[in-house]
């Protein structure tokens, strides 16, 4: 009898896992989801309660990450407790403790609203972690002035991954309700497929980068990308043209280099993939070009898949080409970048592979262009690189892109907020 | 001569302005309007304040409904805005072509030009509101030279004689009648100089600040002739260029020096053309849309030259006291 139950259980479990595998290819419709329930998950920003948590990675995704959060009150010590075992929030039991290297008050809006409408500025706290174990789930609790968050966790990437999956999206700068829904969808996708590593954001988080209240909304809504099991999804962030001002650096912990903050950097996933994040808000030439050249030289030979990520599209589906196109593209082509991740145009785009301003099977595919909330524009149908007859794809609507790669091939899926997969594209690794 | 130059530049400029409207992402006004419809459809204001309340803990999510409904109405409104913007694109082309051919008083074409001018100004303010570009707050001032062009031509078409047969003594051109029209000349001259100075002032300021697209323009242009500059030297160049722009703006405003105007004209053309030297073919429309930057100075030069020459020929300088209109 007991045996039978066990067999039955096993059978059910395996059936369920088969079902969930099959489901992994299907995405729910979140376009109409009840926001009341979704918003109940937002943490109140009050006192010293850690809220608005996020994790960014600017370096080796296997061994480093920066855990950040906000508190309304600036007082007290801000400490991250973390380790490889869940402790249920028992701070004593964590292996490690990291005091925040950087804390401070967010910069307020440049324009004050009417008197009495003054917004209370919260504070940011950044705990930069290094020397992490690859392929490991880390459990963590944020503590500010003695007030602890609940226990969260995140995963580091494997040192030599066989597979990497990440979500790419951009432009969450307006459309507050849509932004909540897309964030909720991202959390659901990760719950459904825990192999998804993180989110690559192409920029334009808010409409006005100098507006604290807009960032405040964005940050709290970002909590919604956390799964119900409290897994935080790491981010690789690029700066958009609407993200001007001090706050971008304060939110994502960009450190001053001399008198300037530098927003371009590399993120690596062993020898499987690398992402070179660029900044299209500054000169393409000069220091950034040197950085790009050096990064390409270093990362191309050791990466099966080489991505570049930045805000303004170099092969845009709506807008005109930016001046950086003339600078970046020759380097991309010389070093055989595989995929360029773009945003800003507010549409869905996958170009034909491009080399020398022509369709070329050895070329680079440019994808984007941002649909994490912002209203969508109608892409142009008359551009050679977005011609559907040539195999390109263009569309519009709130969406994310899911990139799945192993050592042989890369798959890109454009998934709408409705759950529809509107484009699916597979590319073989370069010889 | 100056009038032909004016109409030619207006035509070129309007055609170049139509390009992004018809083939790219539309005008700034279009982007502004569609965004407003989007935001009102998403009830962004309500959503933002509700969300704020939820974050502050002054209300719970269940107390506030922040739902958006898509209505067919919103969709059709977006379509309408798109159609209007397209219409504006074609309208600019038509007015641009008309501008080339009208050589006498024309209330119709003048009013069309006034509409276009108003649209240019409104569009530059929409760019200010849209934001997202470095110094977008200064757009109306930086585009002043561009925006003033249709107004100048409209003004001209309002004061020209009704038919070409109206001639002055030993005159040969319909424009000769204007030489007595001091009010017109003054308004024209001052408006043109104000706009030109405003454009140069803002560009100068941006250059002094090391505006990044300018850095790329220098670097990419230099690269075509095999030169490579360090970031520091580019920044120094931009400082020099910027202060020069600012000085030119000041001199354009306070003098009518031909030397300054020649300099301004050449410099305006060179900087506009740098779009082509840097970006190649794709920079052509960016160059043409900036025709007014150098063109306006050229028009003023031609105007002063004409005023002196015809004034002397018509022996006007004695008869008409040129107190307020006096080329230096
Ligand atoms: Fe953008």
C-alpha cells in the first residue's frame, strides 16, 4: 500500500514536471491582470524599513553583485547579511556580513513643486559584494538601523556556464500601470523558469531622470520583479536619454571616476557570454571608444556570445541614426559582435544581420527597442534592415525579449505582455 | 538677390524638415501629442498619485484602483494625430516649393508661411517639453534661426507690391519699392539678427560645455582625413569654438559689421556641413535643415549690400533719412 502511494507520488511529481516543462514555453497573459493584488506586494517606504531592493552586476556575474536598497530614514548602520544557507532571517547564522560601502540621500527634484508638496527624500544603500561563489544561491537580509527586511535570495552565474538565459527590455519611463504589469510578468517568467539569470535593461527608466518622485515610483515598482519565493533578479543596466541627472548613479551605484561618473562597463558570464554596456548619452569617441576597443579585444576571443547593450538604436526602426553609429558599428563589425541590444524606439525590432550597411549572414543582429511600459510607436516598414521579407521582424506593444543560449546556438523570443510569442529567432554560434 | 536667397533657404529648410516627419519618428509636436494621449489613456496622473500613496503607506492597494482602459477612441485619436503630422510634413513640402516661386505680394502664401513659422516655434517648445536630450530646455532658442525664416519670408511677401509692374524711378526690380519701407527693413533686420544671435549663443554655450554630439562631429570629421585628436584637445577646440560662437552672437546683435556677418555665415555653413563630413550621406538632411544658421547671415549681407547699392543708385540715401536703418 505504502509502495503504491510512493509510486503514485513519483508519478504525479514527474507528470507535473513534464507539464511544467511544457508550460515553460507558454507565457501567461498579464495585460489585464488585477493591479490591486500586484501592488499589495509593494513595501511601504517608511522609517528604516529596507525597501526598493535591487541587485546590479557590473563585472563577473559569477562572483560579484551589488545589493542595494532604500530607507526613508537615513540614520543608523546599513548592513547586508548574506550566506549560502537560508536562516529564516536569523542574522547570527549568516556566513557573511557586509556594511554598505555607500549610503546617502537621493538628490531631490530640481524643480520644487508648490510649497507643502515637498517630497521627503529617502536614502540609498549599496553593499557591493565580491568573491562570491559561482553558481550559488545566496540568501540575504538587509538591515537598516536595526530594522531587518525579509529574507531574499539571488543566484550567481556559473563560472563556466553551459547555458545562459536572460531577459532584455528597455523603456519603462511612462505607463505606470503597464510597468507594474511587465514587472509582474518578469517575476512570473522567472518563477516558471528559474534558469533565467537576470534582466538586461536598455535604459529610460523614468521620464525625467532628475525627478526623485519618478525614480521613487520606479524603484518601488521594481520590487515587483522579485518572485513570490523572494528571489531578486539581478540587472545589467544601461543609461537612457531620459535618465540624466544625479539619481541614475545613486540608484545603480555608479562610482565617481575623477569628477565624472562612467556608465559603460562589462559584464561577463565565464567563457559563454559577455555584455559590453555602452552609454549613448556621451561622446562615442574618446574614452568610451577606447574602452569599447579594449573590451572587444579582450572579450571577443573568450566569449561564445558577445553582446553590446546601450540605449539609442544604431539601426533604428523609428528614429534616425545617432552620431555614435559611425563610431561603434565599425568596431562591432571588426570584432564580430553577435547581438546588439537596443532600446529607445518604443517598438519591437529584430534587424537582419548587418555588415557594411548591408544584409550579411556574418553580420550583427540589432534587437530592441524597449517596451517595459512606455507607449509604443509604429515602426517604419520601409527600412531595408527591418524588412520582414528579408527575415527581419518589427512590431509594437509592451514586451520583453528572452535570450537563451548555449555553446551552439542562441534563441531570441519576443514575448508580449499578453503572453504571445510574436517573434522567435535562432542563431548558430560563430565559427 | 537677398530675397531669392531667403526664399531658397526657406524652401531647402522646409523640405529637410519634412523628412523626419514623413520618414522617421515624426515631429516633436507629434511625439508630445501622442504621449499625452497615451498618458491620459493610462490615467498616468491618477496612477502616479495612487502609487505614491501606496509607497508612502497612506493608502492600501485595495483602496485605490489604478486601472487603465483602452478605448477605441484613444486608438483613433492616435491615428488622427499621426495623420495630422503626416499632413504637416506634406504641407511643409508644398509651402517650401511655393516659397520658391512667389515674387510679389501674396496674402495666401504669407499666411501659409506664418502658419509654418508658428508650427516651427511650437515644435521647438514641444522638444523642450519632451526632454530626453542634452540641453533640450534650450531648444526654442537654439532653433531660433530656423524658426524665424518662414516669418521673415512671410513678412516680405506681405510688403511686396501687388504686381511686378510697380517700379521706382530707374528701378528694375519689384524689390526696389522696399528700399523706402524703413519699418519693414528694421523689423526684418532686427528679427533676423536676434534669431541668429540666439542660435549662435546657445550653440556656443553647448560647445563650451563640451556637448557630446559636437565632440563626435569633430572626431568623425577629422577621422575622414586621417586625423585623430585626444579628448582633451577636442574639448579645447570646443571651448575655442564655443567662445567664438558667443562672441559672434554678441557682435551680430550690436553691430552690422559685414566682416562679422561673413564670419558668421562661413562658420554657420561649416558647422552645419560637419554633419555630412561626420556622418556621410545620412547627414545630408541634418545639414540642409540647418541652412539658416549660415544662410541668415548671408541674407543679411546681401540685404545690406543691396540697400547700399540700390540706395546709392536711387539716390535714396539723401532723400530718406536712414536713422534707424543704417548699415555700418
Ligand atoms: Fe530613450
